[in-house]
C-alpha cells in the first residue's frame, strides 16, 4: 500500500496563480531578488515583525502610526518617499532589533496578498537565506504545497525558479509531484547548483540589479543558503517567527 | 560597432502573452502535443490549408460549408461531435491531399487567435516535425520573434519549452536574447536533447496522452525533428505553405 503524500506544485508567475487551488495549501512566497531574502534577514536580525503592504503611501502611513520603519523598492531602487530600501544587508541587528519593518516591493508583497485573497491555508516566505527552515517546515506540516514564484512584473524569472528547485530537491520524497514547472525547477537547480554565482550573472534581474544599482553583495547574500535560517509565517497581517518555530530552530 | 539584432522572447503560457508587445513581431505558436505537429503533418501531406477555429460548433459548421474535414480535440480526446482528432498520424496523404482541415484544439488554436487579436505582425506554427523550416524562416526574416508556448490550459509545460529551446539553439546568434524564459528553454533542451524520448516520458502531458489514450506513436512523431519540414504561415484566416516558401523549401 503506497503511503499518502500531499501534492506539491510550482507556479511561475503571479499571473498564473489563479490556475491553482490554494485552499488547504501552504503557499511559499518566493522573491529571491530581494523581498523574501530581506524578510528573512530582518527577522533573523531581531525585527519584531515585517508588515508587507501594497503601496508606498501605505508603508509611510502605517510606519508613522506604529513607529515602524518604512521601506521598499520600485523597479529595483529605493521607492520615492522612503528612506530604506529592499536590501537584506541594510537590516543589521543594530538597526532593526525590536523594530517593525513595513515593507513594500514590486513583486513579492503583491504575490503574498494575492495568495491571501485566493484563500491560502498558510503563507510563508522563502529564499536561499532560509532554505533549510522552509524545507523542514514543509516536511513537518504534511500539507499540500504551492511554491509561488513572484517573478518580475508577472514575467517568469530564473532566480525564483532555482530556489523552488532547491526546495524540491530536499522535500521531493515527502510529496506527490506531477507538475512540469516543478520538474523544470528541479532540473535547472541540479544542473546549476555547483555554480550558482556564475550562473546568476547571466540572468536578466542580475543585470537589472548589479549593472544599474551595484548590488553585488546583496545578490551574493540572496543566493547563499541559510545565512538567515528562520521561518517567516504570515499571521494577522504580519510576517513573524513563531515562538515554537524559533525554539525548534534554536534546538 | 555591434550589428543590430532583432529581439527574441519566449512566453511560457497564453496567460502571460499580454506581457509582451507582439506588434512588429513574428509569433511562433508552439503546441508540440499535438496541434502544431498535426498542422505540419497535414500541410506536408498535401492539405490545401488548415483553418484553426475556436469551437467544435464552428469546426462542424465551417467544414460543411466548404466541404472540409472537421477535426479537433478537447482534453486530449477527439472532441464530441467530430469524427477526426488531433493526431498527426491520422493525416496521411491518401486522406488529406487537396482537402481543407478545419481544426479546433484545447490550447494551440486558442493561442493563435490571441496572438492575432494582440496584433502580431506574422504568425507561424512550430513543432519538432518542422523545426528546421521554422528556424530558417526566423533567420531570414530578421524581425523580432516571440516563441509562444501554448501550454496546457494556461499552465506551463515542458514539451513546448523544449521546442522553444531547440529553436533558440539554432537561431541564437541572429537575435538579441535577454529573457529568462528563453535561457531556461535553451538550458533544458541542451541538457535533454540526446535523450528526448526517455525524458518526455516523465512529463505530465505524456501521462495524459499515453496512459489514458495510448498515443505513443503520436508522441514519437511530435518530438522527432523534421518529419514534416514545412512552414505553416497564417494568412487570411488559414494556415498554409506559401508558394515561395514551398519553392525555397524544395531548393
């Protein structure tokens, strides 16, 4: 008798999210460059929580109301009207510890709100800095999973796909996976994992970030596994590390 | 001084087509399993033209009016109300020569109509059976290209991606390609091209077709290069081989 396994699908663009039933499903929001890398870094470094919001105006208003830090980017740059951007390296413990980060980004925070509206059972965020924490959680939960790639303005991108592949490589024995997107992600990751830094230098988003804004240190952090190995879970409008998860993580 | 090159993009789903500007662009409709393989086979085997239509009702009505052959599939099977399906092997010369095929399919014909509505400059169809004819045409035309994967009910699929990769491998020096979808397609094709028959047996659509309907011969034809090496061009509502193209093809 074969063991029952939950399903795992990968969705390559927010524009394809409606094709998947996300009820009873954990949705992993993936925005490697850089929203979900920044979220992991901020929480790892002691932020009380991260509140993802749609617009710059909301980020400014809410951060005033709750004495938080308004941050975000549009088109890869610090958004007009904000003092802080979407760089994971901005959020050192000396700056972020005990604070609330109110974050708005082009792709990642938008996908999170879409997953919420579509009725996802649980939402977490993932990127290479918290790869192992994501995989451990997905294996423990024994629920259906959708790996949701944020892409770039609804287009497919490779860095989010590579992270989906890295997750699949670790969790595949625990899930029933019949999905060409997942197969593609895993094949590409297995093909490229030994040379990720060289490989990402060929990606469109790399050129957008590094050539235009000089963010090579950011990129390095974003593609290195487990540099901020915490599990951000979305509850009541904010991303935080649950006490039980934090304890488990330390153990 | 670097030579001017037209752009090439790959679009993984009809649901993402609106993200690309297709004016002044040749759109290649790709539906490997099986619409665009069937179109190549029917034209190669002497069909006067292929008229792609949206619905079964239109296929039936139009084929009566023009004394054509109504054919098509829904969910991989011959559509209810039609005598002929979407199998390239159905269209032997003895059956199709001099006839008009009126074809409706789940994914390919739908994408073709979307490209038309979005103002594509030219529309051709491609699959492994006419790989070289497609590449030769794209190189000769020196225009922007969008490789449009029909997918399966708007989801990404691997067989269409592999064909996009096969095209890119041949034409890449003639185009400016900065697109993660194209890079993914080319990497996967290079990785799998020596073992395509084994590889496609792992794809979701393979299981749909072979396990449920036993179409293994169809699949073999659809992934073998140049078995029907003609160039179907869409003009005035129909796909046909242009006389000039046909002559060039024979030369």
